[in-house]
């Protein structure tokens, strides 16, 4: 009888405590004082430090799982969502691009940590030239600055990262084109990793250029028509010497290829992230690779 009384009393106290807790939660969520408290807590150094350490621990465990199976040799990324991110947080479009460019070095670091040998980034397409003159001017200035900075980037030289800049470089301002060639020349001796930047790039244009060069070589007897196959066609593309991408990753929630590496993606796996490129974090990158590893690549078989 006494046990029943105690059990009933405990249940009653639990219900009372839950009700009070629920009332307190409502107060915190709905009151201005409560909202200010949450905002202050969320933005406090202590909370951010704890959050950072938790994320670091999660990433370490995720990396341990990823390294137990096959790592993609080549990851290509469509870095999308810079302008929408800027609009979302109340900034000018160029600020979104400026924040987004910070992710490039971070992504290279993540690839180096995992042992991904090749990283290709879609930085500026031929279609991007149709944007407003002001935005194009800002983007060209950003390219100019970042290409020059890359020449002295210790991450590149320390890890023997070869830089390739692919696309219709002739359509770029002369100084940017020259900076791209200088950077490729400075890193051409490196063979451990390759960072490819698609600049003024279009997949259809790349294939058209390849066809023209093939036709020219056939005409001058440098190439026999019977020798034209997948391997020979690939050798005429901007990406000659690189393995085809294993994983194509696009940010911002868009699910299309946007004229990117049209020939090379024949058997690539695709991963689409809802996160805008400037907000793309290591955990998002690792999740993309883990998802890739969970798929069975059949190569048409």
C-alpha cells in the first residue's frame, strides 16, 4: 500500500515538474527577456567555444569512418550561392563572393587532410560574363587579387600542390591571364596534389575547342581518324592529365550541372547540398564524401 502511494506521489511530482518546465520554456521562447537571454547565450564566447569543440569532435569521428574506406581521387565543386547568401544576410553581392573565396583554401585543407589528390573548383563560367558590368568588374578584381596571393601561399608550396587554371583564358583581362600562367608555371613541378580552377570556363566550349584541334590534327596528318577514341579525345580537353571526377558537389540546393565538365562527369557521383557556398562547413564536406562512399559505382554495368 505504501509502495503504491509513493509511486503515485512520484508520478504526480513528475507531471508537476514537467508542467513547470513547459511553462518556463514557453516564457523563454515568447518573452523579450527570454529571447534576449537566448541571443546572449548563443553569441557568448563560452557557447561558441563549446559548440566549436563539439563540432570538432564530431568531425574527427566522421573522418575516422571516412578513412576506413575508399577516398575519391578527384572532387569537383560547383561553388554556388554566393549572391543569395549575401542577400540573406543583408550584404552586397560582392561580399558574398569575398566570403565564399575564403572557403577555397579551407576546402583545399580538407582535401589534403583526407588524402584527396585532385580538387577542381568552378569559379567563373562563360555565362557569368552576362552579369552586370559592376559585378563582373568586382569579380575580376577578386580573381586578380586571389591569383596573386596564391603565388606565395605556403599551403600550396608546402604540400606540393600543382595549380591548373582552365577555361577561355584569352577572354580574361591580360593581367589576370598572365597571373594565371605565372601561377601554373610556378607550381608545374609539383605532383602530389592538383588544384584546378575553372575560370571563364564552359563545358560545351571546351568540347568545341577539342573538336577543332582534333580536326586540325587530322587535316595535317598528326592524328589518324581511326585513332580517335575516348582516351584521345580526353587528351584534347583542358583537363588533360587529370582523372575524371569521382564526385561532383554543388552547393545552394540547385540540382543541375550548369555546363561544367560535361565530358568528364560521365560516371561521376553527384551530391547536392542545400547550404550556400559561403556557409559551407567541414561537416557538410565530410557528409558529402560519406554519402559518396555509401553508393555503389557501377560504371554502366
